[in-house]
């Protein structure tokens, strides 16, 4: 069945609200407005204002309230409109949600789900285009996921809600209008593993969230040039599924990371380090990466495109690696 | 302007009859004496390097925890700060488990993972132990939201210092609680100094009730050195909250005798100011009042004090006999072992 990413996310949320009375949603403009990405349109009428709670512009307080509600036996799904605004809630996510199990010696845990849109590509300029998934993926105590395909948009939420600890879900804003084939695999989506989306023997492209389709496009372009690329959708950014990555690299012997975050201190750097730690002698070439250039995201379209990872940059990186660049 | 000049010390408490039973006030006196003896011992143990890290003593402020806690029911929730030994003891967390926690021992209430600033106890719904100023406020709002959504008649009491009032999250949290009429009691312990910064040196509006009142919630300003006044104000607040009237804000005006932490040289206030507040000590005040009402003798007080010292020594012995969690367990209690 064909569906959009938006519809898939919406169906996952709808399931959760129908199936579990302890699930409720909080966030800015999720109710009357219908969600800034129209994901929750109609939910207020269907589920009522107790379970679909429009909040004031108080990210720190409503994320903190989500933590408290989770401690109090509810299963809150908190929507922070975008990762850019999540910086206002960083204290509660990092200092409270992630630490409560540990600080309390295991007495308390925080089954909280926080969803947020992320990423650039819509000419929204510097303050509305961040990709800061790596900031969250740095923190022990959090699970961080980035659904890229419609199966995951549909199914990862259930696994996130089943987690006894906080889960941060990043939805790349460009993906909402993407259409894909929904398969039964959505029913077994987990928050543990990476997934091979395309098999190939020459190089492994490792991407997540908004860069997955760019990696798939690059793989398709490379195929036309006779290069057979494998594509891994990392899916889960913390904890990282090293096994799937290393298995692929032992087969292809080459790897290119594709990361919409800035290069310095990027999640790509972490994955590259793990590859060097675990599969160095299996490599035929230095690991490469295509990241966002070290510049705030510009408004002008041609400049924004130049700043971000693009299929052509991925193809070029692979060609260089193969000595064809 | 000298910070100490802006601080007015309220007049001493007048001896008189006490409302309620003698046994009730004897219990409050026992609580306060236990807190005092416990923390005096903590300071000693810090000097002996048995307790390390940050240690924030509550000495002088005991009437707030001792008076406010009995206003709550066992199923209510408590959220506190990093200066929470008093609240934990008053809530009924065992002195032994607290002391062992400060030693960093496995027998501590948090297996030694938390320390002085992070005391937690699920059995008494004691949710920390929050060491980011203001961090406990939205958490308490959320606990109250969970109670409301599940139609439970519980109240969440959030303790925080006046320093938290400067944080944006104070305003966000009070607004959210008021907007949604959540069952949360905001208990502000105004000890006049945020570390070393006096209230008047950091806030344009020093009337904390005026600030809280802008969220259209009931407020009360109470002498936090008077355990009787604290108890009465806390009961009124908790009753209002439990009746479904939404949040309530109480400012307890109190004073910390010791420095902010063991690292604080205490250079920002006059010794005279500290001495003036010591004359209004909460233990002294209740003792005098009970003696004046012929409800306490010197011998009885001495017995209470001796009992408290005994409990503290038992706690120290328990902590000394405690064990270290094996390093092999280092990465425990980060996430659940099984992941969906």
C-alpha cells in the first residue's frame, strides 16, 4: 500500500492513542492548529483536549511535564515542533529524563517519547534548519531514533512507547510528503537495529533520516556507472547497531557516511571511529564521509543546496575512494 | 548597597499555646532535632573525608520541611532540590539509607549513584534530589498532570529555593500548572541568598508572592522559622490543591545558618545578620513555645536530643558497615536491560 510519511506517522500516533488510554500528546499547535506539519490534524476532535494538549510556548516546562507525567504512570508523547526549539528543553531532556534511572539507583524510570522535526532543505535559513541528532545521541540514558522510510514512520513509535526509558524520535521535515510502499515489516519495527535497504558489493553507504533517500539516489546513480553500493539506514542513532554496519563493511570493504550534521563532532565521526576500531583490517580504503559544510544553513536556495549532502557529492566521494574521481 | 542591609529579620516568636495535640508537636520537634543532628554529623564526616562532593546543609531551615511534610498524605508526591536531606528525613526516608548514600555505599537509597544532591525513594514517592535550579518544577507539574489524568486525589509538593524564581522554567511551570489547574503545591523556601547573591541584588521584584500571583494562583507568605505557621500554611495550601482549585504558592521565609556548600567561604553576608537569625532558630522557637505551654520539660528535650544523636550514630554505623558496588556493575541503571 502506498502511503506518505506524514500519514504513516499519523497512523502510528492514532494507533497508540486508540490502544492505550495512558497515552496522551502535548505540544505546540498540535490541537486546534492540527500540528505544524499537519500530522495531528483532527486528533483534538477525536480524542479531546485532555489527551491532545496544546501547550504554551514553554518547551522546557512541557517537556519537563512530560517527564513528570511519565514518572506518574502515563505514556506521554511530547511533540517539540522542531529540533531548533528543542534547545530550550535541553536541560530537562539531558539533566532529568536521561538521568533519573541512574541517579535514583534504578528506582525510577522515564517512559517518555519526544518527537521533533529536524533538518534543512526548505530555505528556512539558519535558525530553522539544524540537524542536532548527534547532541542527543551523545547522552547515555536516551534512545535516539530517526525513521526514514514509511515502515518505520508507521511502526517505530510503538517500539518507542514500549521502551521503559526516554526515546527521542527525529522526523526529517522534508520526509513528511514522501510517498513509499508500506509493508508488513512496520509491525515488527524495533528501536535497536540498523537496516540494509539496498544490497551491494562495492561500497557501503551509511545514512539516516533525511539523508537515506540521498544515499539511495546516489546508489542508483552509481549503479549506472557500474558501482554496486550497499545502503544502510542506521535508524537508531543511540545505541548504535555496530553489528549490521561491520557485517556490511566486511563484505564491501569500503564505507561512506552521509550525515546532515556539521562535520566536526558529527555522528558520522563516531561511526567512522567504530569502523576503525572494529573493522580496520577489513578495509580497502580510508572511510569517507559527506557531511554538511561548516556554515550556518543559508537562505538562498543554491547556497543551501551547496551546504548540504547531495547525491552528487556522495557519488563523487565513492568515485574518489575507488580511484575514479 | 550592602546585601545584609536589605534583609529584615522578623521579630522573635511569641510563646503561647499550640494548636493540635502535644504528640503532634513533639513529633515535629523530633524531626527537626534529627535533621539538625544528622547534618551536624554530615559536616563532621565531610571533614573526615567520609562524605565528598557537594554537601548543602539545611541547618536553620528545618521548620519548613518539618512543618510542610505532615500536611501531605502518604500517596502524595514530593519533589525537592539538592538541599534535601531535611525533606527526605521528614518524608520518612530512612536516615541509614541517606547516610549510606552520602558515603557512596551500595546500601544507600540510590546505591551510591546519587549522593547528597540526589536522594530518591520510590516507597515514599520522593522524586529527588534535583540539582539543577528550577529543574524539579516542571517535573512536579507533570506528576500532578498524571494524577489529574488518572483521577487520583494526590497532591504533588515541589520544594525549591527563591533562586529558582529567576529561572524561566519557574514562570513556565507556574503558568502551565495554573492554566491546566493541576494539583501541585509550590513550596518556595526563601532563604534570601541564591548561593551568595541576595534576592534584592538579583530580582527587580523581591515580593515572590506578587510574582506567583500574576499566574492567578493563591499565594501565602509565611514565617518559615515557625514550624507551627509552616504547618498551618502548608495544610491550607494542600487542602486547596486537593479540593481541585489548582496550584498554590507558599513562600516560606527562612534562613540558612551554614554556608551554601562546604566550598563556600560565606563572604557575602554579615555575621551579625546570621546571629540575628539564629536567635529565631526553629528548634529553639518550638521548644520555648512548648515549654511555655507546659508541654515540654528540659529533661524531655534532652531525651529527644539523645535519641536523635543515637539515630544518627546508628546511621553512621550502617554506612560504615556498607559495601561498595562492584565496578563491574558500572554501566547498570542507565537504561533497562531489554530494549524493544
